[in-house]
C-alpha cells in the first residue's frame, strides 16, 4: 500500500478518528506539525476545537514541550472535555529537539493522572505521539 498522504497522513490515519468526531487541541504553538494538524482536520471534516471549547470530545491532541510547565496538570486538564472512551494523544518533541520530554516523565505524569500509555509513534521529523487512555477498570466505574 502506498501512502499518498505523506508521513503525517500515516500518523493521522492511526488515530482511529472518523468524519464527525470532535477533537480538542491543547498546547498549540507555532512549532506544531501543521501537516499533521491538516490531516486530522481532513479526517474529521472539521477544525479542531481549542482548549476553551465546552464540547465533549472524542480525542485530545496535546502538544507538550519540556518548558510548558507541569505535564500532570495538563493531562488532568485534557481529560476534562474527553468522552469516557476517548484518547489523549500526547505530542512531544523527538529526542534532540528543543523541548524534548523524557519518556519517564511522560510515564510518571500519565500514571499520576490516572492514564495508561498504549502506543507511541512518530509524527513527521519533529514530533512523537503517545496515546494515553483511561484504564478499562476506570471506564467501567465512570459509566
């Protein structure tokens, strides 16, 4: 199979999103991967919602750099609009890039905020994304 959408399109296709899904975006700045953002918006058929939106979302894209503050707090904030079955896709700069976040810091913040890491993959030349979800036992309690 040939990827005509490019590397960002491959990454966006792995998110499990479809037309009509609502996606929130936290941590947007000039350094984000704009091709990846465009691919997500093409998949869902709409613009991503910013962190001030009141909608319940199917996924949150959280762009995070080491200098952005406390990752645990950001993950807790990102869970607020998230549907019970939704995912947080944490995007961090790759090793050697400005703002690189140690994987151990991601794991610790996820655990403290009650999330589990499921998969990680590359997004273009600058970013890595990690899928964070509520553990299944918590999902049952919340329903």
